[in-house]
C-alpha cells in the first residue's frame, strides 16, 4: 500500500476554499456552532481562533496495489520456483486475482469493488 497525491480531491478542496460559504463554523471549547456567514466577519475581528481553519490543499489517498516492486521481484521469483519444484503448484493467473467478488467489502474496498486479491490479503476476517 502506498500513499499518492489525489489531484481530484485537491481541486475539489480549492473550489471549496474559493467559494464563499453561506455559513460559518465556530468552535468554543468542544462545542461546534454553525452560524450565518456574516457572523464570521464579526468573530474574525474579535476572536479569530474560534473560526474553523480552511481545508488544507494537500490531499492524499491510499493506493492499494499487489504489484511487486523491482526490489521484491527476485525474491518472489525464487519463492515461486521453490513452491513449484517442491509441491508442483503453478502460479495463479493475474486475471483470476482481479475478479470482483460481489457482496464483499474489505478494509480498502467497498461492497462490489473487492477483488479476490483484496479478500486473500485483507486483515478484516
């Protein structure tokens, strides 16, 4: 699993920050108040710490992939050859692992998106 920049989410956040809001989120201790936007101008003058900070523009997402890195490939080849020689098993074709399993959800996938690979390598059992 690796973390990558989510460009679509960054653009969405830029649009949200650029569009003037019709309401203001104000926090007092552990209480959240949603008030008309004109109130935020008054609060900004008196107590700016009470206003909700703007969304950060950096957005990332978890990218789940079962592809081996170049450093891992020699080890995987050695393990696969050893298994084939010892027990006579063959490697599962990649297309089989990418089949979608209906009515199943895993940690990183929603119902209807989970593949056989996701089910085999999931921690949620």
